[in-house]
């Protein structure tokens, strides 16, 4: 998928019509991704673009407060002074404001669509333990299955803490270790035992089943949703 640069609004030609074309082409691509129920990375990108534009708008408002102003009148009844700016914002800033005003509501609409798809997919997946779960759950396995498939995608996961701007956030890494065929003999429980025998540094791993009742893209949708569900079950 062709993505939109983080600094798309200020890169290259700063012209409203040109930036409008850039944005609409990107949003058309997000439509194609959403129609295929592919949520990531597009949904995350949309949220980031919206955040950057919102921060620009907020920062711009604060910047305006620093421009030189002249006193126009005094409101004695409210004990307030009223000013007007002495300088205009300039053509470039005005163009960027126009781009921002155009882009924000359209990004918000797409984010809402993406979250609706996310909610729909989440309603059609099940996340549950396989066997008895240990107290230590920061490492283990996730076994991904789909209703109409005999494939079992086996993932190993590791959870940790990230510190960003003085705040701690829990994160989880997930990587594929194999794709197996479910049979009458090879059940999720027997596969778990096989993985324990092969990966000896995890003698008693937490193991979870992520099951999809419908067929959804694995890497772009089920795995990201599985990571979020996993974070809800993994504790310090």
C-alpha cells in the first residue's frame, strides 16, 4: 500500500489543490484496504496523521497568541482588553490552514470507518486460554485458527514495558514460529506440548487460542487485534 508521508502537508509544493489531490488519493487507497478488511497499518497511519494535524492546529493557535497586537478597546464592564494582530499570517500559513481544515474531518471519518471494522472483527473472534495458565504470562504462545481452515498459525510472544516521556506502557512482540495442520490427532493441546518440547526455555508457557469465525486477513487484521487482546490478559 502506498502510504502518506508523515510530513506530507509541508513537503514539496504547499498548494491547497495539490495537497487535496494527495490526500484524496491516499484516502481512496484506505477505502480499498478497508473493503478487504485490512486494518493495519492503515488505521494506525490515519490516527497518526489526524494527531499531527490536530497538534499543528493547536500549536498554530498558541503561535498566534505570540504575534504583536495593538489595543483596540477596553471593556470596562468585563475588565477585559481587546487586541487585533499587527501582522497577517502570510500566504503559506494560510494555505496550510486551508489544507488542515479540509483534511481533519475527512481523516476523522476514515478513522471512524476503520474502528467500525475493528469492532466488527473483534465481535467475530474468540480469545481463550489453551490448558491451565501459569502465573507468569509475559511469554508464551498464541495459536491462531479460522473456522473454515485447518491451518494453525503458531506464534510466540513476549511482553515488556516501554518508557516514553516518563510514562510506562506495556507492549507485546509476536512472531510466527510455524504453520501446522489441525487433525483428529494434532489438537491445540498436543501442539502446545510439541512446542514446549521444542522450545525448552519455556517449560510452562502461557498459551492462548485466537479463533476467527470468519475469514479475515491474518497479518493486517487478526494479528494486530490478537496483540491487543493479548495485552488485556498479560499482567506484570
